[in-house]
């Protein structure tokens, strides 16, 4: 029997995919033109994926939410509206949007810098407020033990903002930034629930408010100093890769402080009324929000006296300084 009769050749219409790419010549060798075509199309597909993956992914990830009307749902009588909005802010950033500050290199958010810096600014503001709750406002006359939920929240928000589930140098998984911040949110919500039930302290005294404003003012002073240093050392340069980092951290800080102080004014309404400080308080909140609402297409660190080249850091720095001055004015009024 002829060997040709033992060959099981599939019909032409059902030839395997690789037979079309690696069809053989009469001599039995692979066809170089088809092999080259496979390599070419593979390279094209990889190029398209690389070129489109990051830009498209970055565009889908990028979201800087600076809604000035953002608010937490109304709280139960006895609870704090400022605590509620602090929890809602962090929850919005880690649960309702992406948190690209800890994205590894193979995720498109890794290439972003404005959104991560903005979110870190929000985190910094909430961390400061949580510390003030733990140390002063959330204690009875400052002599009782620290509230356990407030301790948990302050510790959680102190967690680094760039920790993914795996860190370099270790093969063991760890708590991610989002996981820790969600833990802090739950602790603030639990504290506020106990506060509404009369099981936690929230001391609405002028001295507590003065201490909180003083710490926030010092933090704003630190941001103002960083802004001034960047202007002094790099103004006049069209390309300043650190200017936008500072700008967006300032923006996040101003935005979160504006919302939390807006609602803290509601919590301390009786104190502000007694001291005649409500109008100054409202102006301070407006200054913070005005600074947070600056939205340049590109952050430019031009010379402050330039005709054509703007300096967005200087413009933002004005609101930082004005808000800090108003905080100091408030403290002077509250002390009397």
C-alpha cells in the first residue's frame, strides 16, 4: 500500500491556522514571506496596545473632583457634620474613584501625577483633622483617654499613600493604601454613630476650636513655604516638573480644608455666634475654596511679573496666605 494513502489531510476549508502562516514550499521549507507577515502584524498589535493603553487608560482614570458643593448626607442629632464630610471625602477618593498613587507600572494610573497629588492633599487635610479630633475635640476636657475609633482613624490616615498589595523587596502581600483608608473611614463613621447615641465626646469649646485652627493654619503655612521655595528657585522656566505636583497637593489640601471647616462651623455654630466670628469664618472658607477652584490647563511657574507667562503657583499662593491670615484673625477673635 502506498504511504500517500495513510496521510489524513483535512479539507482545504478546515486547514489549521498555522498552515496558512507557515505554508511550505515544494522543497518543504517555511515560506519567509508569511513568517515575516506574522512578525509584522504582531509588532503592529503590540505597538497599538502600548501607545493606546497608557493614554486611553490615563484619560479614563484621571478624575479631579473639586465640586465645591460636595457634602455628606445630613447626620443624626448630636453627630458631627464635619466628621461626616471628612469620612465621605476619603470614601469618595478610595471607593468611588481610583487611587492611582499606588498603581504599579503596568497600570495606566502609574503615569499620572496631578490626580495622585490632589488626592494626597485631601488625605493630608483629613489626617490633620483626625489628629485634632483624637487629641482635643474628641476628649472630655482633654483629660480622658483617647477615643478608640478616633485613634484607629488617625493611625489609618497616617498610612503611606503609595502602598500597593505587594511592595518592592517583599513577596508577601500587605495592606494596601485603599484598605487602610477605608478602615479609617469606617472608624470615623463608627465614632459619629456613637456620638449621636451619646456614647462619645465632641467638646464644642472655643479652646478646642482655637487649637484646631492653629494646627490647620500651620499646615497651610508649610504649604505656602513650599510654594514660595518653588517660585524662588524655578520661576521663569516654562518646564517645571515639580510645579504641578505642588499646585495639586495645595489644591487638594485647600479643597478638603474648605469643606471640613465649612461643616465644622456648623458644629461650632453656637461658639461662633457667641464670639461674633461667623462672618470671618465664612470669608475664610470662601478663601480656601477660591484657591481650590483654580483650574489651569497646564501649571506654569512663570516669573511673577511676566507679561505673557503666568505663574499659577503665585496665584494659588495668594489664597493660601489670605486663608491663613483669616485663620489667625479668627483665633484672635475666639480668644477674647
